[in-house]
C-alpha cells in the first residue's frame, strides 16, 4: 500500500514538475509579443479579431490588443499619447493631411520597398494618400478606397414609376415626380459639417469635370473658375427636394430617413454600405454614380483613400509591427478585409465577391479626385473647412455660389501661391 | 518662544506644501506651458521653432483665423448677455416668487433645481432630439396646434441656432442662480421687508428698492460665474451643434474654436498647438482681467456687512 502510494506520489510529483516545465516553457516558446492597435473604427472589433487571426496562424508568437475610439476623439487621444512618447505599436491613421501632421512630427516609421516589399501592391494614387509630400516617403499602407455617389431605394423608385436618373435633368425630374407622390426625394441635410462637403463633392465632380480638377491642381485655375461656380449653383436646384428643414437635418437623421424608406435617395460614400446593411439588412438599396451634366457625358465618381496602417516610430516591437503591415498589404488580407468590412481594399488583385462592392469598383474606373480632401487638406485653413462652411451658407440661402467660391479661394490663397491674385 | 514660533511656521508650511505642490503641478505648470507653446511653431504635433508673437498675430489678424476668432468671441459675448437676461433674469424672478413661500414652494424649489443636476451632455442630446426639424417634439408640437409656419430647423439656421442653444442652457442652469438669489434674499432681515411694506411698498417697489440692492453679493457671484461660464462655453454647443459651430460658424464659440484648432476635426481641420495655445492664452487673459475688474466694481455696490 505504502509502496503504491509512494509510486503514485512520485508520479504526481513528476506530472506536476512536467506541467510546471510546460507552463514555464510555453511563454518562452511563444515569445508573447503583444502588438497594440488603435483605431477609430471601434465597431469593427470582431472583424479585426478575425483578420488578426489570419496573421497569428502564421505568427503564433504575436498577440493583439485592439483599442477602438470614438471617431471624433480619436485624433485627440492619438496625438496626446504620441506626444507623451507612448501610443500603440500599429496605428490606424487617416490619409493625406491627416497623416502628414503625424509623419511631420516624426511619430511614424517611414516605410520603404526594402522594409515593406508589398508596397508594390498599391497604385500610385493609393500610395500618394499615405505619403508625406516633403520627403516623398510612404508612412503607412492604405486600407480602403471610398467612392462618393448616390444611394437609392430600388423599391421606392419603382413604386413611384421613377427610373434611376442618369443626367442632371433626369435627377431633377425624378425628384419632382417623387415629391409629387409625397416621398422625400433626397435624404440629405446640412447640419453635419463633413456631410455637407461629401454632398458637394459627390454632385459637383461630373458637373465641373476632370479638366477643372487638373487645372486646379496645376495652379491654372482657382475655385472661382466658372466651371466650379456653375457646379455650385446647380446644387441650389436641389434645395426644394431635400427634407423639410434640411439645414437642421444632421447625419443620423438623414441616415434614418433613407433607411426607413421615407427618403428615396441619399448622397453619400461607399463607406455607408456596410453600415446601412447592418442597420437594415432588407433595405433594397443600390449605389449609382452622380448624374452627368448632359446625356453621354462621363458620370465621374469622386474617389479618395480613407487612411492606412502605420507603425509607431517609438514602438519597441517594430519588427513585429512591420511584419503585420506587410501582411496588411497582401491580397489574402485584402480579400478578407473587403469581404468582412464591406470596404474596397486598394491592394492589387483583390477579389470582390459582393455585387454592390463590385459595382462600386466598376464605377471607380470613371473617377476623379475628391478634390478638397485629396489636394487641399494639408494646411490651415483647409479647403474642406472653408468649403463646408461655404456650402452651409449657400444652401441656407445666405451666400451666393460666387461668394462661396471666393471664400474658399481666398482662404487657401493664404498659403497657396497660385491662388493669389495678381 | 522664538523656537516655538519657528516650529509653528514650519508646521504651517508643511501643511500647506502638499496643496501648493498640487496647484503648482496641475494648475500653474499647464498654464505656463500653454504660454510657452504659444510662442512656438509646430511641425505637425512636435514643437519646432520659436516664432515670437506670430501665433497671436495669426489668431487675431491673420485671415481667415482673425475673422473666426472675433466671430467666436462675439458669440461668447452674445451668450453672456443673453444668459444674463434670460437665465439670470428669470432666476431672480423665480427666487422672488419662491421667497413668498406660496403653497407648493418647496416642490417648485426642487423642480427648478432638478435640471441642474442632470449632465449637460444628456440635456444637450435630449434637446437636440426635441429640436430635430423632422422628428422633433418642438416642431411636431407646433404643427399639432396648427402653427406650421412657426416650425423651424432651429439648429440649422444662423438666425435661430445660437439662440436655441442659449435657451437650452438657460433651461438647464436656471435653478442655480435662482438658488443663489433665493439664499441672498433669505438673508435679508425680515424687519427691513416689513418696514418697507408698512411704508406702502408694493411687490415692484420692494423688489427694486430693497431686495435688488440687498442681494448684491449674490449678484456679484452670479455675474462673474456667468461670465466665466459663457467665455468657457463648450459642452452645450458641442453636443447640440458639433465641433464646427454649425451652421457656418453661427454657433462657434472660443471653446469650440480652441478645441478644433488644438485637436483638429472630422471636417478636415488640422491640429495646430501653436495657434491653439495663443487662443488659450488670450481667453485666459480676457477672463482673468475682466473678472478681476468686474468683481471689484460689483463689490463696491455691495453694502458693508
């Protein structure tokens, strides 16, 4: 008996020692690097868990700490953390001027084809969105392209005998027909500043055309160009087809008007697709390009890149972080990202299975820059700030298109020489 | 004896030290660093070169920043004067009525103070819904009683947006000055009021010639607190109109403008700690100087105890 007990005790002791050894060994073998990731997309937590899962399958030693922030406060939280020498290892960062203010301060690790060979998977315009213009180095890998256009409710349109409009005149005729039937033609309001800019960008690009964009960027034209002023003036025709009291209609209200079927159309960006589906999976919605000025003219869609994934220059886990950035640039990630998050990944060779996203990708072939965001968001006052306030005044009836154009031009002229008069 | 005195002084110093350290660390140092930051240019979020008064020049006279600053300051002053009249005027009347101890005055005292204990964010969000031009209670109510033409996009037009937020602020805070005035009125000796009544003073005369001068200490506190609150106004316009002072700067105040300049905005505003610090310094100076002078002037009105 004693003998048995002794043996059993010995076995137990051995087992315990083995277990201790095993637990002791496990962290050592796993290296247990924890990469922190900050984003303003707090609603994407589960999808990111799956995306990170793809990475950790091949890199079992790396774990993730996902932290989501309220979009309004993300910049504040990130900049204060980085200024204090902390912040996450991998940063979800906004594009263009939003990236530059972080890269200029030296907070982001510059990327190169040596450290991230997968940079070759992006188009030049996608890379430009995450490149600091002063040293021409990319500081992030872009994560999604966004397209502006018009959502419409298929059922509401067909029930009222209205075809999706292809030209501006057809849009006005469709709006009139819908209004006569008691439907709100356009859900859009002006009370949320950034949506005023999106509304303007989406509808004016086909009206003023790509040649104006090129002239503007080349310094050969200003916003006071008759092509732009003319396009702004056209927006006024839509006022009577927007919801009653549209100057006070904010972003959540316009979304609800469209989602509930009370409004037939919603001028917005492809970033709404996933969100709209989440809120009303049965919504018979379609996405189309904004109307052309005349039949046969191109229906240009404004396109921009949302932001990218960057590495904190002060991170002590740079190697692991760069490994993740490289993974974030592979078609395998792009496919999964597009599938899970309903946004179009800008990585070359990405398969888009979703029919609506595939249509958006198709529309992107006839696109132009979202001009104020892509080219005039680098210095204060930004084109976006100026245009937003201007359009709110324009649609509210307290400024003319020419006055708005002048305000935007004069504001940008304070730092942009080609806009200065004489 | 001398040694005892020294020991006492040391003891007092030791007692004061922790508080002094906290004030130094969390009040003096941040204010001083804001002063310092205002004299530098910023490369993105990192401090760059010393540029003297350039940030102050930009904030006050550079276009369009100067226009934005003075627009915001003007709105702050509108907020202050409107709150003085609407919020504090009403508060004074409420206090006067409560003083009369009419039946149910205890209930009303609590009811009027109730909104004060609610969070500004909740009050702002709730009233934003009430004022929604489409679903909102206010417009729906007006339409229901046949006043369609009165239904407005309250927060969407420059003529009504700031006024609406001021109204909500007054609704939220009116209980606080009312309580201060009431406390001031209750301190007035009953004999004084009885004497005035015997001399044949009606309610109006009593209020103008007896109560108003005698609640001067409460008035001083209310005026100064309203001034500081109005100059630092942030939560209510932020919740109800957003960081951009929508529509087109009609609800922009220095607090929002400072925050937007320091931390950027979703509308594409970039961060600039230099200009933001200059704004903060100017706000601090305006509030400090005006408050000090005003307190002195108002104190002179007060009767010696």
